[in-house]
C-alpha cells in the first residue's frame, strides 16, 4: 500500500467514526423528543436510520468520504413531522452563523405565517412593524404565539393589535387555487413562503423604513433573501426558530391566524359544512363528503392538492 493510500485509509476511518458518532447522537436526540427510530445501519458510504411518527416515515443519512460529512433528511418536506425533525437536526447546527437569541430591536418588522400544515384553506403571511411605543402596547395586551391561543382569543386580541399598530401591518392571503398553481410551478412550499415573507417586508418598507426584520425560520434562509427586492436587500434579516418570542412576530402570527380562520368561517356559510383545520382523519372524512356532494373540482378549490390526503380521496 502506498503512503498516499495509507493516509487516505486513516482519513476515511476517522471520517467514518465521526459519521457514526454523529448519527448516534441524532438518534438519541430524536428519541428524547418523542419520535420513534430504528437502529442505524452502515452502508458503503453512509450510515442511515429510519424515523417514524405514527404512519409518517423519514430516513436520516449521514455520509462520510473525501468531501467530508454530509447529512441528508429524506421524506415528505411538507409534513409537520419533517419540519420538526429538520428543526431538531439543523435548526441550531446548519445555520451556525445565525445567533439563537438576539436582543429585540427598537424598530423592526416581524413576519410569520398560518396555514402551512393545513389541508384545507389558504396560506396567510403577515408582517407587523413595531417601534418602542407599539411594542410596549402589544406586550401590555399579552401578545404571544398564536398557537397558544384559542380562536376566540385570537379574534379579541387581533382587534387590539390593529388599534395599537395603527395599520402598520401587511397581509398576503394565498387562497387554495392560487396556492396550487404556485406549487405546481415551483414545486416547493418553502419557496412560496419565501416569496410571501419577502413581499410583506417590501410592502411595509415602502412606508416604514425599518433597519431590521425577524422571521420565523422555516427552511434555508436563502428562500426569503433571494425573493427580496430593492428595499429589502438592505435590511438586516434575522431568521430564528421559535421567533414568536419576539413581539412583532407574535403579533404577525395572530393576525395571520385570524385571517386564516376568516376563510373557514366564510366557507362554512357558503357550503353549510364546517371544515376542520390541520391534517387528520376528520379532515379526510370531510374532504370525502365535499367530493361526494359538490364534486372533485370543488374540492380542489378548497385544499392544498399536493398533500398526501389528496391521493387517498381522488
């Protein structure tokens, strides 16, 4: 064996050991967060393990070789399961240059969305501009992550947010028909989200020249950055996991959720059927009922077609 080959073998063994240690630590992390995993196995160029959450399955692969360690998560990227595992694995590691905590700016724009994981309904993206006075007012009325509030609480607090913010917010509603057209064209929910977040930022920056913005992280930070235009290119954009801890993002999450719920109220009056939120057995049952009563074309006007639920029904 040549000296070069011997050195390469040593390097490969070291790389392989790092990959094995890494996937072992990931398996422990995933189990601690309540998800099921199989035993990881060694393949020719990687270690891999199956991940499960009820009927949903993902595969985690850690490659080793001359180009270093590469981590790949395979599965349906549009599911909550994928999003949660992706955040566990990459939220704090893939974006090491991004601080996990920043001091809340005095003047900034916060953005968030609602409807990403719901089969029925639109995708709503909202941005809220706050300054020192606005932020104090929003904190006083108890603004917090919309996921911690009931629909009734959201409607009540949304009214207060609108008064305090004095119209310094912007909403984009992508109804199912438009959403499906966009998804068919770009093939990726995060690209649609990136465009939406960038658009509300641009719309607000026309009137409120904030120097900073905070967005809830939903994927590679380039999704938003690549969609920003002239005004947005100069803004300092922070993309953080669980960004609803920042006042403007929490306010945006509430306004987005209210607008999302408004769509469901309208459909209830039009169809005479209460459409369930999320993605569940009840959602599937209701979708079947709509298809049988109103036809397949009507169903497609109400849902995000790329969800796996569609394949079960149509």
